C-alpha cells in the first residue's frame, strides 16, 4: 500500500541507500550495546543487500527531514515489522512511533521481533501495544542473542 499524500511517510529510492545504511549503522551503535564490533561487521554486508532488496521491491518506508534526507526507516513484510531504525539525532522525536503507527494502520503489521538485550526497543513496542508471544534462544544466524517475538495485544 502506498502512503497517502498527507502522510509524512514516503517510499525509499535507490539514491537513499547510502543514507539508510548510515541510519542503520548509527542506530545499531546507539542501541545495540550488546553487539561486539565483529557482530556488526558480520551484519554490514547482509544489511546492505537487504536494504537494496526491500527498496527495489518498494517495501522500505522512510521519514525525511525538511531537506529531504531520510532519518528513519521501516520495512514490513507479511504483517511483520522486519526493520525499524531511527537516526540517533532523531530518537525521542516521535519518528519511531510514527512509523510503527503507519506500519499497523497502512501496512497491516501485527508482529515484530526484538533482541531481548535491547530493553529500550522492547519497552518501546510494549508502550505501543505489543506483547511477548514467544522467545527464541538465538538470533536468526544462530548467535546467542535471544529474540522476543512480539504480537499486537489486540491480535493475541
């Protein structure tokens, strides 16, 4: 579904990719203090590839500053928020909340996974109506970073 013309959310373009990668990298550095540099280095090429894929498939939704530069982005696939990252300079501005509300209302999102060690993300989603449905001991790469599988409370 395409964002309405009145929505502050727009679709990402291929030209946005370098900036979106920077947003991801800076956001992870600010919020994922449980990851070692080697863990982030492992993820970097995977994230670049995934950002290019979801942008090409028109699944990446962004918030932009007045100058048009993206500062937050979201991807929803199969009713699940797969990515939500906000540039550290825009944390606390409502960008994440705006994107999650867009994900729910316009894209039909009902689920999201968060790293258990990322208490801020868990609290953020809990505040927006998500509850823990399940837990995995490892992340999708088999690394020992437990994942909380969250579902909208009204959908549980």
